[in-house]
C-alpha cells in the first residue's frame, strides 16, 4: 500500500489532480509545500500550452460564442468557466488570466467531502 501511494505521489497527473481539487488543496492546506505548488503550477501551465498549441483556433471552428469572445482561446474560456472569471487578458505571462486563475486555486476555501467537483 505504501509503495502504491508513493508511486502515485510521484505522478505528475496525480499531483495536478490533487492541486485542482478544492476538497484537498485549499487556503491553509498543508498538502503541498510552496515549492511543490510552484512545480505543479509549472506542470499545469506546460500542459495548457501544449493543449493550446495543438488546438484548432476558435475562428476556424463553428461555435455560437459572441464576437467579443473570439479573441479568447477556448482553453481560457474553459478555465474561466471553471474558476468563475468572465474575462481573460491576452498575455501568456504571470499576469495572464490563466495564471491568475491557477494561482487563485491556492486561496479557495475548503470544500466538504460531498462537494461535487464536476460542478466546481
């Protein structure tokens, strides 16, 4: 059992999943150290960039989004929907909407065990 838990804790995907789950990672949680959180944020950002780089641009897809949203990447729209933001800045740096939302995960309040993560 300990061996299995240790192999899970070493998995990037498992770390990212735990980081994004407000039942386990919340303001004041000791699940991850500051360094681990920075590392996991780097993993998530790297994944986001890979998804974004391989996605079909929104202008080439058929969608019913208002014209004002056409400047947003579909991944930004997904993240904005998940984390409750309505606007996304155009930068890729530390000040971008995506990065702000990723950092905001750390200050979410603790959620109960029965909290529906899919509705979050």
